[in-house]
């Protein structure tokens, strides 16, 4: 397969970037999107050019490191898929593919397609934990958790923190990420003691990082590779209101 | 609690809550306003009698007007604040961005709002103050029925009201669903009904409002 790539190239955080056109010839339909970029990079290296920088790690769709805007879709057009799990057979031979980094003030570009997602770390640091006595593992069934709550908590806990929700949101809002993190702890008994403090601290950290405001477009949910529901955003709103009333 | 609420308002979630609560107040007004206006179909006596009843409320009417004014101002202020925050959140946009889920209604909230505000100002000048009534010299504060019919008999006025009602309908549709989400009114058992509620609600209000200029234009509602 042959593709024409329009890739965002930016030498550094303070440099001006622009879209550069590359031709990707003889790409197997079985290569993943990132493998296709690897091949393009090897050819660039052979020509003595700077390879395209992009984030990746597990390449199994579970770590949350990879992700770019591909033809205007976060992680590409295939739903419920990370970029590493997207294969070139999902494209047509001869397609022009735009590849851009996540765009948000809170996610500054480090280089080319690599963005700094420390803002998510700041949100987690603010309240994405439970305080407990460490030691030997407690007995598995010591704390009863209703099945429905456990299921919902697991749905929220699927978030891998890739940032696609922010990238796809017309407002560059981080509400889906933050709500998933607040919910997966807030739905189980272990998360109850710090529930109000957590809602307050994590929302505050989200605001401080410079993310936009949620206007319920639903683009986050559609872009999320883990298909996390925006009903968690309603849950966050409920918790944050309660937190304000008890403060 | 006071500092709690103040800190809450500093976040976008707090501002959105203000938008949702004031939006709910405005929804209530829009529905009552429409039900009152629909009395035009029951003839001049009924509508003018209803208008006289409202005027006769005196102080209560002014309290209601005050609440509406405050709600509208708070709605606009918080909307402006979250809009500016969101615009600042993406200084550099995409060369290509495609949407899958958002609606025309959702994307036009920010421009629909100011357009509706301009319409409301025109609407007040038209029917409340009578200063821009299309048939000059015929505005009669006590004869609301005549004002409505004479106004809507002018095609461009009726057309403008129809367009504005559609803009209000779009705003109401995304607003109604968005309000439930922002207020945290969500439950796995009935979440799928929230958008249906928004559609039915917005359609009912839009059809009710549009029916009046159309009825006058088509001669169903006449001066006598």
C-alpha cells in the first residue's frame, strides 16, 4: 500500500512547527500504524534525515503512551482502538493521512508528535489515590462490594490516561479523564473516606492545568479507546457539587 | 459552605452549574410564556384578559421580572467565562479535525446564545415597549391580541420570529440534555431517556412558538 503522510514536525517546545509531506511506499496492509511510522523513520534515517518523534510503549493497547490525531480523529477513525492497535488495512491505498499531535495548552508539544502529559499526572497526584495502611494484602472478600458498583468502577478504571478525550474535545477539556479517575475510586467502599476531598482536589488540579470547560459534546466518549462513558462526567459533577456543599 | 461555593464557582464545574440552574429557570419561563401566548388561539378576550391579569400582579410581576433578569445575566456571565476558558485551552488548532458525536445544536450554543439575546431585545421592544412595532401608531398596550396579529401579518416580522424560535429550539435541545449532565442527573437505568426528553421538550416549545406566526400568516388567526 502507498500513502501520502502530512506529519506535524516541530523541533522543540519553543520552535515553530509545520506539516511536512512524506511518501510512504510499499507498506504492508498488516503493519500497525506505529510500525508504518517505524518504516518511514528507518527510510528517513537512511537518507540522513531526522526521524519523526512519537510516543509509544506497550503496543498492545493497554499502556496509554501512544496517540496522535489521525485525519482529525484521536487514535484514528477506528472506534475503541489505540493508535498502536490500528492497522493500515483500515485505510485505502493511496490515502493522504494527516498526523498531528494532541492539541491543548495543558499538553505542550515536546517534539513532533510527542506531547507532555504531566498535567494528567498532576490531577492524579492531587487525589487519584486512597490512603490506607500498607502491609500484607487484605483478604479478598473482606470488604463486600455490590456487583453493580464493582462493574461500574471497573468500567471507569479502564482509563489508560492517553489524553484522547482532551485531544478530541472541541474545548480541550479533561473532564472524561478526571471523571473516570474520580469515579473508579468513588464507586467502591475503599474510596469513600476521601471522596469529597478527592473530587475537590482533582477538579482544582484539572482547572489549574489550563484545560477547557466541558460543554457535553460527547466527542471524548466517541474518541476514547477504552470507550469510557461520559455518564462518569455527570458523576463527577454530582461529587464536586456535594464537596462544595460540605466544605 | 460559603467558601466552598466560592471555590466551586472558581472551577468550570461551578460555572456550568450556574448555567444549568439559571437555564432551568429560563426553561420554566419559556414554557409558561409559550402556554400564555397560545391563548391567542382562544380569541382576543381570553388573551387580553390573561395579559391584564399579568399586569395586575403588580409587585409579584416585578419580582418575577427581577428573577428572570438575574438568571439571564448570570447565564450569560458564566457562559462567557467558560467559553473564554475553553478558547484559551487550545491555542493552536488542528489542520484536520473531524467530529463524530457532537450535534449542530451543541456546536452553535455559543453563537446561538448572543443571537437569541438580540432577538429577546427586539422582542421586548416590539411587544412590551411597542417602540419597534411594524405598524407604527397601532401599538395598544391593553390590546395584546391586536399587537400580535398586526405584528405577524408583516411577513418579514413573522419570518424573523419563526427563525428565532428555531434558534431557541436548538439552544433548548442541547441545553436540556446538557443541563441534566451538568447537574449530575444521571442513572444507568434511565440515561438513555435523557436525550429523548430533550428532543421532545425542545420540539414541543419550538412547534408551540412557531404555530403563532404561522397561524397569523395563513389567516387562521385574524384581527376579528
